[in-house]
């Protein structure tokens, strides 16, 4: 079969994406079995063979519908026909995660990608211009900011992996024409007709209506997404400059300097700092609540929580960190003082034993309040005061574990093992194993 104009145009896009991939690194194509990914893999095979690049396909079996096995069978047959190694990953989608079906399936899919695609390698996805238009509309309907409206980038780094979408500028109609001209077969997803799913509703109901009035609607929406992406890049540059001016540590921002910025730049900087720390960015209302509390009294216990992250204001600094709840109220375990001890927040490599004596049976609990330790050369001291003197932050104090011998507290430690105080007559030693 001779080369066709559609194939020629698409092949240029494939070659350009391949040129951005380091030689010798594996190119992985995410293969669902549908039209888009089947075409992408077919075109990529030709390019990789011309340029002597290693290629693999990865199919994620979600197990959510009866057609899932047919998708897998198609992927196996396609890869056998074009001699491409195929990896099939069966995943369990957490339907009770609260994310919704589409988001939960995406989460499971990307977790599968992360298990197989190594840092330095490339992962190619088959989204196209119509997908981009849908993503833009979904973001707009959810009230997303500039980053959400930027929709999907054509290429970016993801967990050390080079993520590429070579077909993002192409319409779905163009891809279907090319696939038919190349004689390809594919599996149609039966859930595509389910209008209860948001994306399907946009695809089957909304976009056709828009295009009946504005024929280039999908192209225009995709172009708007590109404009949003350019704006997002500029705001990131501004936030990076502000972060540098505030000391450069995204986890710890001086409140006074932060308040010297406009509210808009404060919002940008907090979100940027969260992204640098791989923390979820705060929803709009949570972020507004946080910024409103920047002027709280110095002794105020400011804590704003969202998803798996939280913000704390302490000693005129704003701390951004993963959510760290305290020790459960009724938690306690017995410990011989020698073995690796497992706390609610990880394993700690510490030994604790009487001086000049053998190992003793200990009981570990969270802080109860009122604990007092007899500390060598310092007398009996209140544990609360000892924690304050150690300059531990409030969220670290909430995670302190107390060791009891019989009914007397003999030590207190932070679960990560970074700090420990022991009573007179006892000795502690870090084993170097740390937490995990």
C-alpha cells in the first residue's frame, strides 16, 4: 500500500516525538485496543524500526466491563501481527474511593504505568484534539483555574518519565480516516454510549451541538487550552521568582514576606510550593481560608487541611506538609526495648534499656498529658516543657510516643526517631534502621 497524505502527516508527528526521546530508551505505547491507540502503535512501529529504537506496548485491563477481555485479545493479536512486545497489567479499580468511576480508573491506570515504565523511558498516549476539547470543557465546567484549563500537555515529564501525546493536534476524524486507509481494525468501547459519564455526555451531546453552530469548535477549544498552558508557564516562572525571594524552601515560607505579595501572588506561590513538594494543591475555599489566617496571633494554632496535605502557621512561618495526624487516643503496644519498634507512623530503629541491667518489658502509648520524667542533672521535668525546650513543632509534638516501665514514663520519642529524651537510669541508642 502506498503512503497516504494522512499517514504522512501523522508520521511527521511521530518522528518529532521520537526525536525528543533519548536514543536507547524504551518507548512505551499505552494500548487500549481502541482506534486511537491502535493507530498510534502502528505508526510508532514504523518510526522505531527506521530509527532503531526499542518499543513496547502496555495494556491495562480494568476489568470493569464484559468487553475488557475482547480489548486484551485485540491488543495481543495486534502486537503479534506487528511483532511488538506487549505487557498486560490487570488492575483493581477502587470504586468506593470517592473519586468517581472515570477518575478511579485513571488512577489505577497511571499506577500501572508507574510500575512498568522506568525513569528515563518514554510513555506515549493517544489522546487527540477532540479529547483536548472535552478536557477543556470539563475543566471550565468545574471552575478550574488556568492550570486546569490548560488541559493535557503535548509532552511533559512525569515521575521521571517522558510523557508524549504525539496525536494531540489531530482531530479524531483525521485519525479514523488514516486508520481505515491503513486497513486497521480496533475495538469500540461499549461504554462510549453511556451518557451518564461526563466525558461521554460532552462527546455525544454537547460537542456535536457546538460544532453544528461553530464547525471549528473543537479546534478553537483546543487552542484556548494551549493559551492557558502558555499562561500557566508564565505564572510558574513568577511563582519561582517569588519563592526564591522568600528563601527558596517551598515547605517553609516566611509569613511577613508572603504577606508583602498581592493576594493573587500569594495564591500562586502556595499552589506552586505544593506542586514542588508533590502535595495536592488546596481547593479554592481552603486556600482562601489559609490566606485569611496569615495575620493570626503569633500563638494561634493555625491548621488548614485538604486531601492528604495540610498547612500550619508556627512562629511566623507557613509550613506545607503531608497530613500528619497524632497518635490514636487508645493506641498502645508492648515492646522489649530491643527489637525494631512499629509505631502508628512507621518502624523506628531505637533500643531502650535500663543502665546496667537487662532488657525490660515496656509499654508504648501516645501522650496522655501530665507525664513527668526524672532527667539526669535536671531533676523531674514536665514532658510538655521538655518538648517545648527541644523546639519541636506542634505537629511533631502530636506524634510523640511515650515509653512506660510499669506505671512510670521512662522515655519519649518522635516516631521517626529524630528526637528522644530518656529518664535517669535508662539509656537509648539509635540503631540506624530509621523509619519505614
